[in-house]
C-alpha cells in the first residue's frame, strides 16, 4: 500500500472470513445468526482471525457487513436464510427525512469499533488490518429496493424519476460512510476499503456523479482527518471506468474484478499506481492446474508495478480451503 513493487505480492481475499471455512460455520452457530455475529466483538474478531491462522494472509479484513450503515441510519435490517438481506426502504422525501442524523450512527456501530480494537491487539504485527464500508451507490441500491437486485432497477428508477431524493440519499450515505470509516481508523484500522459492488451498472455521467464523486469526497475527507491512511477502492465491473479511477478519486489502490484481464489492467490501470486482484473466484472451487496457471499469469502480468494479489470478487461458500492454500503457495513461490 506504500506504492512499492515487491518481489512477491502481498495476498488476502475478499470474504476470506466466511462460510467456506468449517471454523467460521461453528462460530456463526455459536452467535446464533449473522447480525448477532457482526455485533459481537469477540466472535467477529474470532472469525476475522480464522483465515489468518489457517492461511497466513498478509492482511485481515474486518468482519462486518455493508448494510450495517443503513441500519445505523434507522432502517430495519434482517436476513432471510438462503435469500440474503432485507431492509425497510427509502424511496420518498419523507423517507429520507426520517433517517437518523449521521452523528447518531455510532450508537449502533460502536461494537464494530470494539472488534477493530480487539483485532489490533490480537493480530500478528506483520498482518495489516483493513477496515471497510460499502460505497454510497451500492449501499443506496439496497436502501431503495429493500434487497439485492439483479440490475439495480429500483435505484435507477428513483435516480431518474426523483433526482433530488436520490441525490439526498447518496449525500446522507456519503457523510455516514466518512464517519464510519474514520471511527474504524481511530480504533486501529491501518487501511480502509470502499466496496462499490454495483458500480458497473452506472453509465455515462452517472458513473462520474455517483461512483467517482462520492469516492473522491470520502477519500479526501479521510485523508484530511488521517494523513497517510491508505484507501483501496473497488468499483466492481467498471470496465473502462477503471482507467483513471485512482487519479480521479485519490485512491491509493484500485481493486479489479475478473471481467478485465490482468494484462489490460497492467497497461491501463496499474500505470497510476497499485492494483489489487484479480483471480476469478471460481478457481477456489475447481482448483487444479488451471488455478496454478491463472495465479502465475496474474502475478506475472502485474509484476512491473505495485500489486496486491486477491480474487476478482468474494470467495464463495462452496470454495475448498485446500484450493485457497494452493493459491497462497503459488503466489508465494512466484518470484518476479
């Protein structure tokens, strides 16, 4: 994250604490349900540490969820088994005005900061602690639809039909995200990451207005409050929007999904600094020589500049931990 090219890239995985690990499933059962796990600092710290113990990753990412911020702003949040999150919605000016003030979010989110403090004490000193939040557009899509959607159509409809309410919601989430990430840094996070999982559905000026500009504001304010804090930005499926994203937002590193090739990204994105990625998560399921070959190809493609090895998206619950170990071994045995 200091912009250095290293002989062997550091490695961690998105969603590295999760259902593919039997020890995670045991701890979640102990917690009772997903949200109880998120808000139990001792257990959330435990699942964050599990993949570090098992695989020796170079970074740990805080175990939490991007939808804790909408909950802290006053929305109801629950999870339906096998279907995912559900929220009460914000689709009108009255709904927007009913949200809690940004300063009130810490009342709900204080256990998350306690988790960060525990991790800062428990992690090996050489292991970086990453905090995170969802980017405003992605978080807003859930707040508007009340759940995940295939094409984010409800959010696009509000954006196009009631621009003032939509822009007000983006503004509120942007302000809350600044406060949330700043508090994580105060508690001990050494790097923060901004996940814009649905950035790819923003086209034309909307990408600039609702993916680039909120990220720029968040990063600028965090760096003003916490000089030198590194920030990773992940505008997933941005395609050509990856080009220049670091310069436009001030991000220190741009995470890449696996819809773009490492060779293309090395030429077009890595020229501006650090990149993270971008092995297809399916290799964690299928393993074998294809996993080894693709891992080596990505390491080689990015060997000319700063690179953090990662997946192109989160590891899936059906992944085999042995394949994760093989990936780690392959990265660490690859010398540029």
